């Protein structure tokens, strides 16, 4: 597991991305070689002019594949599902490349060479994907983990069954610690019949996860230190879940961990960079979607009999708990909350109009929030802005809920792509765990990742209501 700008990236996914970047780049060179090798002119194709073309081809295809979720840590589809996403990403990539070639003709290879390049790229990526699916589950490539603890804290690790949750890792077993009331299945508990270091060497342990319920009762500090000094990585349960699942577990979170852990960095450079990113992305999307915005406004106005409001304004809580009015396309009937009581949006909500159902599904209703971003009320990426009533209620019931307002709310965010639409207190807890991860680790790198993956959420209709 690598950590890039505070964000954890699986080694296997990073290796896959690098491999496919090389395949995409080499496809251009190989295509030109094949296309002009049989011309009989004796021409040698210069290598240097191909580099910009190879880079553009590689970057656009990597971006579209990312937007289709092909580099997600929790992608659980088999070969068929992966091939469908690959096909969609190549179609989108070809559309974007066509636009690039139109505005910059010198980057175009020619129809023949470009056709070969696409063929070689699809073939190479398909082989790399099949190989990835076959190799990623190989035991020899996995990090071997030993969990200290068999009680309540350790049980949450024992419940991780999906391969995507433990990608690149294998929990070898659990060791009972003094004071723990065993909850973990006894078949997974391993007897410690030697020193902890000898045990780890015998079972080829790469990492120890501390998940002891009560560290005051016989916690083996000296033995754990011995393992640490011998090169075995030692982490606590919170760090383990942050790395593997991209979230902070609320049930185990305590102030001291937040104080001493890395993250929560702020600075003038970081703020100006993020603001420049927000303005650039929002302006580009606003220009590109302007025809859609006009048609949506006209459709909403027509559906309401040319009388109802087109936009919907509502007070939300922003950074440092400052109130602002968020703008959205109206997707519900005018009297959706005629009794004045705030309500969660539900599945198949009867208050949603016909036009509203469609624009919510494809996230068009969010487009006016770009104005909020340009004004500085919101960021393009950040926690979802909530209504004051909900913030007050949830802050009283859920610990650390108020901390999500340390950054600007966003149109999209880490929680939005990792968890479906939240419409209950339980959902709010789940999404808060991802929001806290973002607040702790946010950077331009993470914002770019979220931006690309948001396209997948829209294209595949995840979490819309």
C-alpha cells in the first residue's frame, strides 16, 4: 500500500495503472510502425513527434477508464463487467480524442495508424485486466496480517469478507489478548505458543494490527516493540480501516488518535490551489453544459405550466458553520414541504416531478451549484452541504459530525462516490466516516481522483433519488 499526498493507493492498482499507461503509450508507436512498415518507401518514422501524441492518447484513455471505475479499490465485478466498462471507456475516450484532434490537428496520427493504435490498446488492456484479476488474489502477492485481539474491536476486522475490502492483504489469524471476551470465531484464533516475534517469523507476518479491547490488561508492549524494531509493521485498527476502506471508523475513533495521526493539513498554498481548481473546473463544466442548463430550465418551466420557479434555493451549512443559500434546479413540486418540516428524500419520493426524476438521476439538478462554487460558498469537491436542522440534530446524536464542516461543502465528494444516497441517521453515520477521511487527507490529488470517479457515479446512476 502506497500513500500519495495522504491518500492510500493499493500497490496492485498502482501497478495496474502504470502497466496500462505503458501499454497505451506503446500502442501509438507500434501502430505507426505497423502502418508504415509495408509502404515500400523506406521511410523511417521519427520517434520524437510521436511522444506528444502518445501522451495525449494515454492521458485521455486513463482518465476515461478512471471515470468508468476501472481503478476503484472496491470494484467487485468479474471479467464480463470489467469488459463492459472497458468498452464504454474506449467509446468515451474516442469521442474526447476526436474533439482534441478537431481543435489540434497536428496530434492526429491518421485514420489507419489511429485504428491500429486503438486495436493494440484494447487488446493490451484486455490482457492486462485478465492477468490482474488472476494475479491479484494470489497468496504470494498479499500482505500477511496478524490481528492482536479477539473481542469487539477485532470482530469488525473478522467481518471483512469481500476481497475488495482486503485487496492486497490476507488476515492470517487472530491472537487472544488478556482481558478480551472472545467474539471472533474460534476457528480463526491462533494459539501463541512462543514469543510474538518468533510467531510472526514462523507465519511470515508482514503486519500486526492492534485491535485489543482493553490495553491496560497485560498489553505486550515489549514484544510488540521487538516486532516493530525487527521490521514488522505495526498499526492500530483505525489506521488499518483508513488504509483498506478509505474511511475513519466512528465506533473506535477517539480524540488522541485525531491529535497524533497525520493529516488535517492546511496552508495558504493548499487553499489557493484548491480555489484555483474549483474555479477552473466549475467554469469549464458550466460552459460545456450551458445548452443542457438552458433546456433543463425550459423543461421545468413548461412542466409547471409556465408559472412555477425554475430554481430551488435552500439554506445550507458551509465551512466553519457559515450559512449560505444553495442553488439547484427544482426537482420537486412547489409545496414539497408545505408543513415547514424538513424531510429526507426517499426512494421513489412522490414529491419528485417527472422532469425532476430524470435530472436527479443524471445529477443535472446539481449544475446550478456551480454558481455557489464560483461565489466561494462551496468547493467542487467536499462533504455534502446539509440543512441547519439536520446538522443540529445529527451533531447532537453523532460524535464528530460537526468536524465535517472544517472544509467547504462540495457538489461531489469522497462520501458521495463511496456510499449511496443518505436518507437516515444510519446513512449519515456511514457517510460521515468517509467525510472525515476526506477532511483528514484532502489534497488536489484526491480531488482529481474524486472528479474522475464522479463521472462513473453519474454514468452508472449510483445513489440517485
